[in-house]
């Protein structure tokens, strides 16, 4: 089985070294290198072929938002953003630039590994704590770029609930409909938007940007 190749970019030695140790002891991962700036991460990626970047947002010389844009445009790998609770607006910018997900820095080792695997295998990922914070600021009806005009009120209720991180069962309970009805609604909405999974739908609602893999 091929190892998941990772580059870690964070201006904190403690964060970089800690994540490197966590991943180095697991046979499923290979840390290709660490970087203190976005530019260093990009330079590393041009010499090696990473699958995943663990990317801090706020770094000197080149921050994670700009680095993500360049990485995505050049097809250098997939970006998983590392964030703190006060980074909401910056997280939105990173998602618009093509980041595939984000997690807060006080993660457990197993949670970190699972998030990396999810992005590697083609799913977008969101830490539920950050997602909840983002959703609070989007109760007016989605971010600029999200077109609500094609949806019924019920469909919009479903979309908002998905963006809040609710499961089908939780949505069904909230809206007093069956889980099967919720599933049918979501399937239809994903088909209408050309999206492959519910995380992509949540990202579209929260940022106005569509993305899949």
C-alpha cells in the first residue's frame, strides 16, 4: 500500500514537530518535509510529489491562503487547512482558493490522521467546531456566490441543515420528515449542482464556491 505523502507548513516549531512525530510513527504516512512559510511549502512540493499539505493560515513571507491558491492552480497537491477558532474569515478565503477542508489545531492524533485520509481519498472535511462557527455568520442565506433562486424553501432548509453539520436523522427530526425524504432531497440537490457529496454542498453554501474531489 502506498503511503500518503505529506508536507507540513506552520510557522510554529512546536506544531510542525508535533505533527511530524505523530505521522512518522504511522506506516500509512510519509512526511516529505516541513516548512515555516507558504513559499517554503511550495518549494518543497516542486522537488517532491506530496499528496496532502497541512497548511497553517497565518505565516510570514507567504500565508496559507496565497499558498493554497498557488498549490491548487499548479496541481501540486490537496490542502488541508490548520486553523484556530478566530480564523473564520480566513478559512472562507482558503476554501475559495481551493482548500479541501480544515481542522482546528487542538486535534487528537487519530483525528488528524482520519482527516488526512478523508482528503486523500477524495472527501472534503470540516471540523464540526469550526463549521458551527462559520454557519453562525451565514444564517442570512448562504455566502455571496450561492444561488438560492433555484430552490424551494424546503430545499433551502435542507441545505442549511447540511451546512450546520447535521446528519440525515437529525435533519429529519428537525424538519419533521422521514430520513428517506431527507436523503432524496439531498440526492436531488447534489445532482442539480453537479456535486458528489454533502461536504461539497456545505462548502458551496458557506463560501459560494463549488468543489468536489
